[in-house]
C-alpha cells in the first residue's frame, strides 16, 4: 500500500499493490487511485491504516 496526495506521488501510487490517495488530492491522482480516503486534515492516513492494515471500518 502506498498513500499519496500530490502529483509527485503518481509513480508510487501506480506501482503500489494498493494505491490510496487523500480526499483533497489533485483530481488526476483520484483517477489513478484504487481507494480515496479522507483528507489530510481528517485523519485520512489513519482511515487507510484502519481499513487496510487493521481491517477495521469506521
């Protein structure tokens, strides 16, 4: 899993087994993402960890 939010993260997101982007990401990032989580001010990284690492839904 790779988590990104900006255009410099495109290659990382594309090459990860699971590409997760933040809710406030560039629209092009959202197009290539496997999953979109909350923004960086709304604990989006924690949301991704809970969902994909700890297997916990909100």
